[in-house]
């Protein structure tokens, strides 16, 4: 029999609720933390709880530390997995790998990309004709993809080749197993996509080894060749992470902000005439409709969060999108109001895994949003947006706008 907690999680997973998951989040939050002891899962949805888990020194990101993974490995006599990206590693490997990559994301390097980003945005908006246009295919998707390809040194012409693999891997972030106890029907396809993308990147790394470029992949190869700080598998896993993070997140920030403003037309007009408002629009979108709706942690030791005891090895799902509507922290939490003053959110995470790409995402979104609102001051929604099935990296597949 399905318990109330399980029923709520199934409701959240149901793609029929993807366009507006917020009523479900509210019901989950109002019930308090959900524990599924047999599944070794705890679900947190208030701001204080999510914040506490992210700051807790025993919170781990390495999924192999979970009771579920340990049991699976023992039952299937499985080998520990190969190289994995630092998103899913803990200190000391996380610290070492993040340190090597973070130099590429310092403000000076990111800010230097602004003229290129502006040119890309202008070029994309130049192609908009009088009829309605899809703001995903026309702006929100191609911009971050072009930028991350350029940063990494991945040929943009290959995008049609890795688009599907990237989308499948993004969907693999949904905590299907933790929420249902079952393996997703897409599992085999997701594994195959992972292998395909790793092979693709391995080939590209071999090319860059022969002919280095002025890109992050070549820089990581040079680190590897100058010492023993990085293995080839780690380069592959790092490029994999950055390519997917660059593909599947910023698109949703740009699109969610466009949608929120079109549903609050005074916000669209205000930004169009005052680009100084763009940071507030971005931060409020990150709170109100965050591109990453949940993050997970494993309890590395027995932990207490609020009044909940979480045993070592349990998987903790943090519904940050629910936490962002918590009335204990936000006045009028369900309203989109960029003028609400200091805006707190966990949309880029918190603590040691805080999003490395946040300055880049903010820059891309600020150029895209100020340009589109200034250029099309009369824009309005041309159709209901259509959502992809993804729960964690939730986002639209189409967003038709009449300029
Ligand atoms: C609006 C766009 C974005 C959002 C909402 C977002 C969100 C997040 C979140 C929530 C995390 C933390 C995950 C966790 O704690 O488990 C994270 C980590 C990360 N993000 Fe982003 N991200 C965005 C864009 C980007 C971009 C453009 C890049 C790079 C090109 C990027 C690279 C990373 C990396 C490398 C990590 C792992 C950091 C670590 O484990 O130390 N992100 N991101």
C-alpha cells in the first residue's frame, strides 16, 4: 500500500504536474519532513532544513556512500564505478578537482566573455521575425550551449550529435530510484548516453593533446601532463559535467525569467526600459521558479536536521523549489516580485558544491533578458509553454512568444 509520503513523491514525479509543481510542493512542505525508512530516504522541503543539510559537515555528495548503493553493489557483486565528476565527490578529491577548474570561472575570465555573449544574443534576436517565435530554440538554448562549447573547446557543429545524450543525462539526475524504489525505464538509454558522451570527449581530448587550443579542455590536459594531479578519466568526467551543466541549466533560467515577466507584463516593460533591474529579475527567478528544483545529499554519519534523525547512509532529497516558497522566510512567497529586496535562495546550492558556473549563468541571463525586453517591448505569450518531463532540471521544451 502506498503511504501518504510515497503518494506525494509520486505526485511530484508525475509529468502531468510539471507545469505547476508548486501546489504539490506546498502540500509536502506543510506535512513536514518525509521519511521513508525502508527506502532509506528523507525528504526536506523547508528553507531551514534544506539550508541546514547543505551546511552540515556530515552531508556527502558521493552517492556510493548511500545504503541503497552499498546494498545494490553487494547484491549485484558490482565493481565500484569508474571516474565520476566532482559534483558527486567529497573531499579530498572534490577539493582538488574543483580547485583545478575554478580558475577558469573567476570573475575576470567570465566578465571578459561579455562582448562575445552580447554579439551572440544580438545575432539570435536578429533572426526573430514578426510572427511568434520559440524563445527556447531561438535564444535560451543556443546561447548557453554556444558559450560552454567555446569555453571547453567543443565544436559547436557537433551539438546535434550530443544534444540527445546531454538531455538523457540531465534526466538521469531525477531521483527516480529514491522516490519509487525502482529503476527508471530510461536507465539503459541513460547509461548508453553516458558511455557515448565519454567516448566522444575522449576522442576530442586526443585531438586537443595533438593540437592544444586556447580552451579549458587543453588547459586540463596541460595540468595532467605537467604532473599527477589529474587523470585522463578525471578530465573526461570534468568536461562531461561542464558540458551538461552548460547545456541544461542556464536555458531554464533564461526561459523561466521570460515566462515570469510575460505573466507579469509590468516587469517586462520595466526591465526593457531599465536594464539596471536585471539582477533583481534574475535572483527572483532563481527563487520563484528555480532551474534546479532539488539537490541530494547522503548522510555520512547519523545526523539530526530540525527534529528529524537521519541515519548514516540515508539519501536526503532537498526540495529547494519548495523551500523557496516557505512562508517562514518569505513574505508573499508565491508572488513573483523582483522588488522584494534582498532575495535569498538556494538555487545555486550552498557550501562546498556551490555552483561554479553561477557568475557565467548570471552574465548570460543578464545580457539575454535585458536585450529581449528592450528589443520587443510589446511582447506577449503566444501559447501555453510546454514542459519536458525532467523533475530535477525542470524546464520548458517550447515557449512561444509574440514579439
Ligand atoms: C542558471 C544556471 C545554473 C543553475 C541553476 C545551477 C545550479 C547548480 C546547483 C544547484 C549546484 C549544486 C549542486 C549540489 O550542491 O549538489 C551546481 C553545481 C555546479 N554547477 Fe551549476 N548551475 C547553473 C549553471 C552552471 C553553468 C553554466 C556551469 C558551468 C559551465 C555550472 C557548473 C557547475 C559545476 C561544475 C557544479 C559542481 C560544483 C561542485 O560540485 O563543487 N553550472 N549548479
